[in-house]
């Protein structure tokens, strides 16, 4: 993403954060090759994340699925903070001149106050609360069958892809198994996240050059 576009969407993020209010988290993801990162975040108290937090596993799946090639945005999917707070999310795809994905502008709404209010109103009428929050039908692009977990760490994403049993410090991994783990992480786009190579090298107890070597091996195979 060039600097002019970055400044435009950064200003837009600030505007949306102040206009929509403190119950809406606005996150601008920049998807530069090998450096996926959060450029700015408004009302970060909603999820507890910072500009140093990694992109989520859900966002990586959106990128890998190439949804941006057939639609401009995804609306009203469920998201969840690491402490279990339920949110409603939407993502706008930021594209280049040739349709390539350069970034994502994400909005996460904390609906907990409205849900509490609805329960209180139903209780006043002595009515049972609805079993769950249901999103209204829409012709707009949605992804309501998936839940975005707003992880704070790269470890959370790695452990969601690789079996924790394999990453147990007591388990001695063969080179072949390490290469296979790197292959799975690479296919999911994990190494596009800023700082991912360093963190994966720590998790696998290998050097950063080894991770880069394994990445090259799986990409050339």
C-alpha cells in the first residue's frame, strides 16, 4: 500500500472511530508482502489489541480464500475477544489498481450493552430471553458461519493451525516434521505476519535462518 492510500485510510479510521463511538473498534490492516501488520486501531479497548497485535487467523483465511476477487466486503460475522466477549464484525477489502489485496479495514462492534438492555426489557415483561443473537437476513456478502477470534499473539494463530501436542517442549521434532509444520503455516499465510518468523523459530526451537530455509524448501517443492 502506497503512502498516500495509507494516509487516506488512516484518516478514515480515525474518523470512523470518533463518529461511531467507543463501542466500535476500527482496525486498519496493511498487507505488505512479508509484513502484514496493524497500521492503526481506534477504540482498542473493545478487543484489547494494539498496533503490535498480529492479524487474526480468520483474516488470514479471508486472504487465502481470495474473497476479495468476488466481493468488496464481508458483513456481520461473529467475532470474539480472548476473554470471551462476543462482537459483530465487518471487513472492507482495500484493493490496488489491478484488484490485488493491499489492506483491510475492519469494524468490530461491541453489542453487549444492547444485549443486556434487551434482556432487562424482556425480564420486565416476564418473557424468556432469546437463546442467541441472530443476524438479520441480507443480500449482502456475509460470513456468519465462521467466528473471528481476536488473538493477541502469533502463538495463538500457530496453535490453532498446528496440534499443541506437536509443539510440546518435551516432544523432539524431526527435521521432516518441522518442515511439514512450516509448510502448513506457510500455506495459511502465517509468515506474512510481521514478526512471525522470529516467533515460530522460538516455538520450534530452531534458528530464524532455518525457518527461512524451510520456507524456501516448501515453496520450491
